[in-house]
């Protein structure tokens, strides 16, 4: 996921957050073969983004 996002020109920090949110959603869900919604990924990404300390 992170490779795809970076190659698409996305911000590196957002790419890191979103790819980790995807991994979290897959881990919490039905494993690698289950489906997850974009809304679920976005919700997790928002929580992760709010916890990052920016200086």
C-alpha cells in the first residue's frame, strides 16, 4: 500500500498513516481474505493521524 501511494505522488506521511491503517483494519477484521471498507480505513487513519506529534 505504501509503495502504491508513494508512486502515485501522495505525501509520505499520509502514505505511512494510510498503509498502517489498512494493516490495522485487516488485522482486526477477517484476515487477509476478508473485505474492509474505505470508511473503516479512513476512520483508523484519522485516529492515527491525530496521534502523530508534528513539530
